[in-house]
C-alpha cells in the first residue's frame, strides 16, 4: 500500500476512534485520536508537496494551522486560540486559491449568494455569541471569502483539481457550521457525529489537491 493510502486509512481510523471517544466522553482518547488524525492529513499534504508549488505550500500551511486549531479546541478554554488558528488556516487556503487564480478573476456572481448565507448564519448566532460576536463575524467573513475563491477557481476551470478544491472548501465551511452549533446553540453528540467526518473529509481532500499540478500564476 502506498504511503498516501496508508495516511488516509490512518486518518479515517483515527476519526472512528475520535467519534467513539466523543460519545463516551473519554478526553484522553479524544486527544490521542485528534493528534493522530490531524498528523495524518498534515503529513499527507507535506508528502505531496514539491518545491515551486506555491498553491501547495499555502495548502500545507493551512493544514498545519488546522491541526493546531484541532488541538486548541480540546482544551477547556481553547476556543479563542482555536478560532485564531483556524482563521489563519482559512487565510492560507485563500492565498492558495489566489495563487491559482488572482482575486481580480474571482466571480462576483458566486460571491452574492455566499454573502447572503453568511449573513443568515451570523444573524442566527448573534444573540448567543456574547463577547465573541465580532470575532465570530470576522471569522465568518474570512471563511466566506475562502469559499468564494475556491468556487471561483472551480468555475474558471483553472487546473485539473478545481472541483476538489471547491468540495474541500465547502466541506470545511459545513464542518465549521457544526462546530458553531455545538459551541453556541446546543451541545450534542450529533453535532460532532456530523461535523467531524465532514471536517476530516475536507482536510483530506485539500491535502490530496497538493501536487495535482494546478496552473500556478
């Protein structure tokens, strides 16, 4: 079995352990599983990267920052640090899409519905956010721009992996929505049961985009 396939299997297996740990509230096992799953997708992206791949370099940075965010969220008061690290990850992915297609070429028609959805999400969460209101609003703004870039790359047909880029970005957005519901609306296992598989699927997809030979600008 190729190293890349092994890493995907490790990530998926660790995800299964993580879901079991979440269900049984075994914090130590949750930490071990998160470290294993996150290390797998970071290593996968790093193995696929080659010098000169600007888009891939930004994606790998995004994977590393996402892994840091994973670990921060395990801590009792790690939400602000986790949000900061994931914000950095979204900025890194945004830079990756800009490397493939400069911002000036991004589709305004794609942005309009994304802004509407983002506004509805912020309105839904706003009464529950307390002192984190503006931090969450900034976070939603950045992830919306990241998804805009990914969908624009796909729509423009830049490189062979535009569809995967769009899929990874949208999956990441959906996973963040599950995290927000769990943190600010109602804490429940169902949020993790849905959000965690979607999140790790997003990271694996984005890691596999590295090295696909997109048309770099």
